[in-house]
C-alpha cells in the first residue's frame, strides 16, 4: 500500500522553542518591500489619468485589505503556538478580516479611510499583545510599516 500524495511522508519540523525576539534581516527586508504596493499605489493615484485611477485605487484597496487580514491572522498564529492569547484575540482576527473584506467592496474614498483606521487599530492592539508574547522588539518595525501604509491609504483616498 503506497502513501497518499496528500499526506506527508515525513513529519513536519518541530515548532521553534520560542519565537524570534526581534525581526531578522529577512523580516526587515520583506516588511519594507511590503510597503512598495502602498507607496506605489498612492503615487499612481495622484498621477494617472482619470479613466485609470479607479483601477489603481481598487488595487491599493485590495492590497490594504489583504494586509489587514494578514495582521489579524497573526493573532491566530500566536494562539496556535499556545501562547497566552485570550479567545477574544481570535475574534479580533476574524473581525479584522471581515471589516477588511467589507472595506474592499466600498467606494475607495471611504474604503481606504476605513482600511487606514483598521491598520491603526491593528497596531494599537499589537502594542498590547506583542509584549505578552515576548515580541516587543517587533513593534518598531510594526510602527514604521503602519505609518507608511496609513499615510498611503489616506493620500490615495484623498485622490478618489
């Protein structure tokens, strides 16, 4: 009898004994690279022709919604690693994803503003959650990424 192609042959690698206390070089590079769609989208929203602008705004709004969902998913990851994450954090993750989804289907002028507010809310929540998980040193990166993303969303919303 052969193993199913859907089941792994080898067990998955064990989870790390603890999470990295601070972002390493790859995390920094990927985090800052993740700002490119925000900055590029905001810039494009200011310079493209009027007939193209709705597509630029939509693409930025979709990306912002994905990022808000990603940030909500971090709370699920912490819970899965059996860290002291209260059940309300799971609800927080789900709520952020649902609000991001609703904001994506709204007109960009309002959807991007809501997404900027959600990004700020994610950061404020993480300022309370990360220290309890031993992740305080990630907050500097989180603040920088949040500041640029929020500014980009507000600038693009102003162009809508």
